[in-house]
């Protein structure tokens, strides 16, 4: 069982897409083990995007991610990292295929609705940035046997 961090970003919140995105995650059969709406502070943004701090696009990224609340969640399931990355689609909504979250709802590279961890290692680090261990709830997921 893998876990991954997902952020429903400010543009998705402002456009009223959070329910659609959460619904897709649940319908895929992933278990949501943590969920909260937060305001990302500049300090939290720097922790989350540490690898991008020196890049020229970082100031605009920080301004965007701190501009409105986000929904942070942890999803768990078999190969959760790659499953979510496939559901999300490529970074640019212009290049993302129909059927992906970005392909269906985004036409931007920067305003791309959702963040998903890109590896198990990243997921572990990112989950720790947004959640305390006590906020992540393990529970019996009775439908799991029907998902394959």
C-alpha cells in the first residue's frame, strides 16, 4: 500500500472543482486517509517547493499557491503515486490528454489545478510537510477486495 500527497490548488478551489477532483480519486478506489483545507503560508510554500526556490519561476509559484486556500490530502492504495500521476496528467493542461484532471479542466502550465507527489520518496517528504502523523487515519477499507 502506497501513500501520496495531493494538493487541490487555488485555481481548482476558486473554480469549484474540488468536489469533482475528490470524486475522481474516490471513484478510482483510492482510500483518503487525511484531508484538510488550509492556507499555504510563504514558509510552508518554501518547504514544499524547496527544490524550486532558486528557479526564476518560484516567486510567481509562491504567489499563486498562497493566494487562496488549498485542500491537502493523503491517498492510499496499490501504486497510489503512479495511479494519481496518471489521473492528473502532464503539468501543462494544454498537453494533458482528455480524461485526465488537467486535460479536462486546465489550459495552463502554471494554473494546473492539482499537485501530486512524483515518487514514493517525494510523497513521504511532502506528506510530512503538510500533516502530522496523528492527522493520518488508517481504517479498514472494505471495498478494497472488490478493486482487484
